[in-house]
């Protein structure tokens, strides 16, 4: 297995890029989030990689962050999700946003991604929840949401976490906060309003 490649970026035409590693040109495919992180042509870059070997091809995928690669690998384990769909998911939203949708049971946001229908979105929410919680600490929102911790300074996330700690299921907590006019309100007020609307 190739864990990462470090070399000179020679070409980038989404979703493909060409990396010169010691005089050998490696062709990779990458999500759009990785393309946004790439340097200019001719500069050096390090990418975490995942190799898929098929009868007719060896396909190498590159990621600017290790956590994106781990989410990609977890996606490949979901029934009916191949490399193209996994790449499309991570091109449509970053790994942290995807994790938030899964942990909060937000299948409707996933259906906005290309190639993701209602059934696939529901399967992703069902099958990915445990896999995302199993990812190493430091994977951004993956570990934060799995542990019930909120991102400091984000009133909506803090309010959702507070409702979860009060016994609501994550999808219900998210729905109740999303139903509020939340612009500019602190998390305490959001929780108060959500609880008032339950009575």
C-alpha cells in the first residue's frame, strides 16, 4: 500500500492530477477540497493516498488531509458506495460537514450531493455513524460530534449538543434548532426556545 506521495505538482485537471515523485509521474484523482489546497504547478506537495487495485486498473486517490482519506476509506465500506461516489461526496462537502450530517441524521442534506438518492443517503447515515465514531481523535467534527462535544463559538452546534445531553436524539435536536430563527442568538437562548416549543 502507498501511504503518501511527496513530489512536484505537474498538472491539475479536476478530478485528476499528476505528481512527479523522483522522476516518476503518478496520476491521482482527488476531491475538490484537496484541489483547493494544492499549490501552484511546479511546487512541492504531499498527499495522503489510497490505492484501489482492480482487474483492469490500479487507481490512486490523493487527499490533502489524512482525515479526508479515512472518511473516504470508511465510505468505501458502505454497500453500494464505490470510489466515484465517495469522491463525489467529499467533493460536495468536506469530511467534517459530512460527519455532522451523519451524526445528526441529516439525510436530506446528503441527497443534494450528485449521485446520492434518498435510499443511499439513509444507508450512509445508518452505516457510517459507527464508522465515523471509530476514526482517530483529531478528525475535526467527527470526533467532536461523536463525543457530544461542541465546537467553541458555534452557538448552533452548542445548542444541539445541549439538547442531546438533555435526552433528545441527535436528529430531533438538530430539527428543533433548525426550526428556530437562530441568527445572532447565543446557544443558551436557542436551547430555551427549543425547550419552550416542546411544551
